[in-house]
C-alpha cells in the first residue's frame, strides 16, 4: 500500500506562517502610520516599491535663498532612512511639480519631473534615479514652451508623457500642454492647448493613456478676469497618439468647481471633482461628484453625487480605479454648517465607491489623532495604492500660531499609510 507523502515540520510551519500573513493582509491588518519630516516643506508625490516608500519634497535652501528638491526613502513604518538634495544657484532654484510627480518605471527605477523656477527660457527636466536615490540620468528641455509640469506617466513602450500648464506672459493666462519624451528622456514633441478667449486659463494636472493609444488630460478651466465673476470648471482634453486634439469639454456648475481627476473604467471615462453647491464669504462650498463620460466625444452619460459631503475649498487630488472599487482622494477645508472658519479643520480625505457607484466609505486623515487641533491643517496632495492592499498618502502639515506664542510656523512634509479599509487609526468609522 502506497503511503502518503508527509510534509516536513519546517515546511508545514512555513505554510502556516504564509497562511497567517495572507489572512492578516486580507483582513485589514496592514501597516499604518502618520509621520512628518522636517525641514522639508511637503511631499508632492509618493510611490511604493518592495514595502519602501519613495517621495519628492520641495525644500527651502536658506544659505542661497532658493528652493531645492529633496528625494526621500522611507521604510515600511514611515521612518526616513535616506534622503538626497538637488540644489542649484540658477534662477529661483529647483521646483517640484504641484502633485503626483514621481512614478516607478518599467525597469524598477523611478522618475520625477522638475523645473528651474523663473528661468528664462523655461527649463524643465525629467530625473531618473534608483533605489539608493542615485541619479541614472537627468534631461532638461529648454525653451519648449513656458511650461510648468504637473504630472508624468510612462507608456508601455517606455516613453514618457507629461502634462501641465504653459504660461502666457503677455496675456497672463495659462494653456494646457502635452509633451512626449523617449525612454531616455529625450524630447520628442510638445503641444499647447489654449482658449480663443484669452480671459480663460487651462491647467491640466493629470494625463492618462486612452484605450486607443491616445491621451486624456484632466484639470481645470478658469476665468481670471477681475471685472467678471470668477468661475472654474472641470476640464477634459482628449487627443490622439500624436497629441492632436480630438475634443475638449468642461463640466460642472456655473460657478466654482475644482480641478478634475479621471480614469478609465473599461472604455468609458470616470471623472471626479468637487462641484459648487453654494457660496460662503470669501470661499466656495463644494461637494464630490463622479461622472461617467463617453470617450468618443466627451458626452456626459451619468452623474453620481457622493451623499452628505460638503466642505469649504474641497479639492480633488487623484482618482484610483481598482478591480472592485473607485477611490477619490483630496483635501477638505472646514465642515459645514460651521458658522466660523476654524484654521485647524483642514484634513485629507478618501471616499470609496463600488463599480456601480454605491458608497463604501468616507474617511478623513490628520497628522495627529485629533481632527480638531486648532493649530494644524493636514493637506493631502497624493494618494496611491500599495502592494499590501492598503494606500499611502502624502502632503503637508500646515501649522498656525493660534496662541500668539511666536512659535515656528509653516509647512512640514507629511506621509501617512492606511489599510485596505481606508483606516488610519482605531476606531475606524466613516466620518
């Protein structure tokens, strides 16, 4: 009679250990932390690789009176284990993009986009670096429009595409731009998109690869004329693979709507942005909106409003579309209907829906345990998924001297890690 093969005790133990790790990972037991990093001003982008986190942070270099860029590497608990600074005496120094400005490349390295502030002609660049934060290459684009990059993506063939704003110094308006570089960062082409009426500015913060190989840009269209009512609308621009415009559409109310983020759910576009609800002295009250958009012509197919969420200066940082959910993230000012603005009520947020746009959660994030510290605001700039099923967010902690003590005030870099249920701390409940 043939005996069954027995598993050695050590191997059996290994399987049990792996099973326990899998169980913990599937049940929301991922690492969570909330950390700040001085003296960096904030973290503009964050990405994870092998349970390490890599970010880009602007710094103020007092010795030369200019700005610089700091690369940071964090361990799985958010502890800073390495940093590297880029400093130049040229013009105003190195500037990091406003958001989402670091990605993991196809070969396992990293790239970020940066520019030299107030340089003439404008100098923008792509920096590629490895896990030790050592430079692999740095390519500058000189005089390719008066461009300020906001985001870059790598394409399946290794090339890079960037979007952001082209500033018109004569008309004092911004046009959106789309630029492509090859896999080594060498310039290929640049397209600028402007409104015929120079009183409107176009700014795109996100770029996506469309199903047909073209590109989708998401951002904002704003009216800056001082003698007219200030308006802003969510913006989408769709191009072919060479950057030629196929269509351009705006979405929203007749007043102030924030920057849009987007993504593809199948062959349809999902658009996410905060939309105007009602005025507030010196500000606007907005609420999160999701729209389903036809990729062929930009037509609205459906609209979903996340229930019972309103706030002053509600912003949208990014949109994640996963296999089973859609997540929008951003920054929220004070709650409504608070009668008086409170400088300590700023916080990051994420809200999740299933693929039928039914709400799953709404969570808020602050650096400290208290969500009502009157001396702090916690701004969220970037939000990404992580390999353990959780999410990592990055931004800045803004500190106020509410007691009039003359304390050191300003901005401090902030990174936090949450689990797969959107939770930073216990008890974890919907805000």
